[in-house]
């Protein structure tokens, strides 16, 4: 029974040292993981850069649709819905960017 405890204790220590000190001794991230992290950062910046003019164009189109509806209730409703959904979608994209950057600062 005593031999079993020594073997169990040795395995537990082995796994603790394996998972605790591996990031310190091997430079934290492998090359592939670093490339993936950089690629996701670039994709995130591209999405935010594309979302800004897309939201501006859709809001402008919604306001122009309302302005030039000439009293048609359906076009006024469609214009209002377009403006509202584009503002909500752009706010959602900015909120996701904020959450991801907050998580990134907490992790590092």
C-alpha cells in the first residue's frame, strides 16, 4: 500500500510540473499558435474597419428611403427598420470588439 502512495505521489508531481512549467521553459507559445493569434487579430481589425463604412452607407440609405418615400408608409417603415437594424448591428460589432479586447488584457 505504501508503494502505491509513492507511485501516485510521483505521478501527481510529474503532471503538476509538466503543466505548470512547460510555458516558461518552452517560450510560452509555439510558432503556429502565435501565427493563429496574429491572424485572428488581423481578421478582427478588418471586420471593424469594414463595418464602419457599411453601417454609414446603410444608415444613409435608410434615411434617404424615408426622405424620398413620398408618403408611402411601407417605404417609411422599411427605412426606419434599416436604420435601426444597422445601428444595432454596428453597436453589436463594437461591443464584441470591446469584449474581446477586455478578455485579451485579462488573459495576458
